[in-house]
C-alpha cells in the first residue's frame, strides 16, 4: 500500500530497475544466440565446402548408359 511519496518513488524505482534488468538479460541472451547461429552457419558452410572438394569429377560428367 502506498502511504507516502517515498513509497511511491520506491515502487517506481524498483519497477524501472526491473525493466532495465530484464532488457539487459534479453540483450545478452540475444547476442549469445546470434554468436551461436554464426558458429553453426560457419560450420554448415565449411562442411559442405569440404564435401564439394572431396568429391570426384565423375558426378559432374554426363551419364551415358
């Protein structure tokens, strides 16, 4: 229950710091997720680049029966 201006300011300050805390938590987790996605993307493209280099040229030749 808000009985004075001091109580009101205390509640407002707590609310503001809570919002700021959740925002910072969101930003940190978003950056972490972005870094993980970049690592996974690099790993994905590196895998297929290595796979293309290892295959023989027979695959690209015309097939005659």
